[in-house]
C-alpha cells in the first residue's frame, strides 16, 4: 500500500494514527464482550476504519456527519466520551436513547452526528435537508452522509442523489463498498462496474478512493471539501474496502471465500499505516505501546463506570411524555376584522402569514413554486418569498420528507406538500419511522408539517381520492389534524406550524372551493387536540371530521326533529376524549361518521374507547358509518355507493329508535 503524506506534518500523521487505533481497540474489546454476553449485538467496522476516521478528520466539528452502524470512528473522532457510548450499547441511562434503541441508532446535536434508522435510505435525504439549511444560511458548511453498497439499490438513494444534484447541495455521499450486503455479493446487487458510475446519471461528480488508505482518504476529501466550499455541489465518493467480520457478529463470514479474506487481510488499514509510520521514523514502538495502553485503560475505566451504572428504571409517564417534544400552546387571538373566504383561501392565508412570521420556514412540494401548486394554494408565493423558501421538488416523496427532517435538525421549519394524500404512500417510511420516532429515540424533534389534500366526491378514482388518516393515527409520535371549516383550517394550520412535532394536516379537496366562512384577516391560533361542539342535543351524539361534518349537518337540517350533539373532532391525534366522553354520557347514543372505509379506521378505535369508558352510560351499541371496505372507485354511481352519505340517515334514525 502506497502512502503519500503530501504536506502533512509528523504530528498530523500521528494524530490520524491515534484516531485509527482507538476504534480498532474498542472493536477488539467489544468482540470479547459480545462473546461474554455483555453486549447484545455488534456491527463491526474492522477493516473499514480509515473511511470513518478520514471523513471525520476532514470535517469541522460543527459540520454534520450522518454515519451508519459500522462507523465507530466517526463517534470516537468527535471525541464522544467512551462511557456514554458504552452506556448506549448496553442500554443504560447515560446513553443517548435511554435504552430505547441500540448500537448507533441515535444522534446527538452536541457532536453534530445524526444516526441511522434500520431502513438505511432515509439517511441520505436527511443529509440533503441539512445541506439545504446550510445553503440557505450561506455558511459554507459541508455535510457528509454514509451508506453501504447494499443501500444504493434503495429508492431513497436515487431520490436523494437526484435532489442534491438538482438543488446543488454541498453533500459528500460516502459509499462504503465492502463487497457484501449482509451475505449478498455486489455482483448480485448491481451490474455497473462501480457504484461511482451511478453518479453520472445525476450529473454528479464522483470518485473512487481506496478506503483502506487513510492518507488517500484524508487528502482527497480535504481537497474536495475546499472545492465544495468554493463551488457548492454534491459529490459521490465510492470507497473500496472490505468488512473483515460478519454483517453483525452472529452472522459470521462463512459465505466469504477464504482467498478473499486473505487478500483483504493484507490490506488492513491500521497495520499498513502503522508499518508506514514506523518505517519512516514517525512512530516509535514505545510511543505506540504507550498509546495503546492509554486507550485500553480509557476503555476499561469507561466500562467500569457503565457496569456500575444501574439499569434503567421504567416509567409509564416518562415513556409516554417523550413521544412528543413538550410544547405549550400560546393563544394568538383572532382580530375583529373578518373576511368571507373559502376553505382554500384559509389554507393559503395561513401559509402566507406563517411564512411572514417565521423566516426559517421552507415549503417544499411538486409544482408549488411558479405554478402555485396543483390547487393554486401557493400561487404568488415565489414572488413574495423567493425560490429559496418555496421549492419545487422532483417527484420523490420519500427523500423530500427526509429532507424536511434534515431542515428541522439544522434549525428550520419545513412544510412538505403531498400533491395528493394518496401519494404519501411513497413517503410512508420516513413519516412513520423517521419523523414519528426521532424524539422518542434520541430527543430530536421533527419540526415538519406534511400537508395532505385528500378525499372523494370528485370522481378521481383510487389514487387521488383516499382519506388515509388511519395510516398515521396508528403511529405514536405523529399529530394528525383534519379540519372541516375555513376558520378552523387557518387557526389549526398556524398552530401545526408552530408545533415542533411532526403534523399530518389533512385538507379535504371537496371543501376547498365549496365552503365559505367569516375568517379573521390576521394571524391567530387554535389549539390542537380540542374538538368543537357544533350542535347541542340530548338524543344522540354524532362524531365526525372533515367532509363528514358537512354531510352530518345536511342530515340534521333535513331532520330538524332530531336533537343531536354534533362533535367535530378537528384533531385526530391528540384526541379530545374529554369532549367525546362528555357528550356520550349525556346522550347515551353515539354514531361515528367517517369517510374512510370501515375496517381499521379511526371510528373503530373511537368505538372501542367509548365502550371501555362510557359503557354504563350507553343505551345502544356505538355505531360506525363509513365507506365500503373497497378501494374508492371512479365512476359517480360507484363512488356514491362507496361513500357513506347514502347510508348515514338510516343508521342515525335506527340508532335513535333502538
């Protein structure tokens, strides 16, 4: 292995050696501990240390690095105290996730490290968002994100590279090509000769680097970083390396030919660099021995601290309180100056006033800039706020949601517009596994609102008409808002943007231009989690949200003799159970009205809650009025049959006379 020191001093060369040896010695200790059953799982990076160490040494400490589960050198390179890392790996309280996630599945703002989730791909989109925030700040900072050759087959990889290239984001995409995705060799994963070739399709500069040569890694990345500061752009870096242990220790390496193991063993990044330093009189045996002794002592002392640390004491309240970032509602009262506007105008007005209120708020979505969005909600926004804050995205919902998370991590607020709520399916993973779980896992909130134009009634068929709130109300960590009136839409959207937690904001398309209301001209807020009692009565409680609220009002207008409480939920998560239970206890009869199909919808959970908490007050079984358990069809006669409007009145009357 040839080492070119270029203009590095002896001290710099030794510093890189120290940074290489430390993760190697920790790894060797971990292999002993896992055999002793003191560590539950370990993903070894032995043989790949030069990449993590080189990248971390090149970046400034205030530049974000997004490592994977084999990049111990990133964490030690940022000088995280070992006892905290060991606490993390053993599920102790001094770790970074309070025992809620394992190994390197965590992040830390203190050290500007953003850890992975097991789905791998979203990590790349987060880096895009962090880099976008840096670009908006004009701070000249670079972001580095790691992934393996296996994850380059995921859609998120392609989406993230495309976004970074189109938006000219200063991201180093670090691809550790270690030959195997668990046990699957690269020739069964992709057919291009090199992963670096994939950058060509995105108009992206790419390089192949010897990932076992610390000086090549350090010098090439130093050169690239300087260039990227002068000319911000993404760069794809394929590091050729090898994993000398199994995917994780339990999997072993029997699937690897012995000749291949032997070939890479002689290319060991630590041993070869040590030999170079010794041969050139830079490293003495005495210095090396002392260094290793000091590191081993630090390891053992840190392990002793962790072993003495008590096990985590579990608490229901603590677990539930950490699902969301704490946030206190601060009411902004509505002004007396009103205007009669449509639902769609209320949404647009909220977005505009929130953009004026928060200079760090960015809106992203397909066709939302000059075109103004599919429904023209952001028409004129580019002229007022600029294309830096009103950003057209490629058609890639997953990476855009992940980029929203990256913006949040780096000090911004993000709004992501799904052109139709149906399309959230292609952004589902980062919504439910990244946005929803980050605060619970490592105390990092996701300040992201995902706008969801939804609902049927316009004969748009199965892929533009779903009301899919139940996909998300099931997921702890998400808030779900679903207004029915312009007044509520504006106040609730304002508050959703204020809230530092991830919010799915559903906007029924049929209400956009059909519902008018007197709405304050100025900015105001409505708290999340508070239902509205639209009508008061004593015969029956109707619980509804979205368009179903208006359908219920039509039925009650048609049947003025019915004395009903009509509860508009407005927010589905958090849920106003106090208002729901109070009405049910008063009337003794409850029907839940939703547009979603029946089985598995939120009406099912509401019904269960009522049976568990109000059973002794009920005079009849709780009823659920919902759409058919089929996809929503296109033709009007079929859509009318699918939707519950034609069945609700009969169900309501039968319930009253039960």
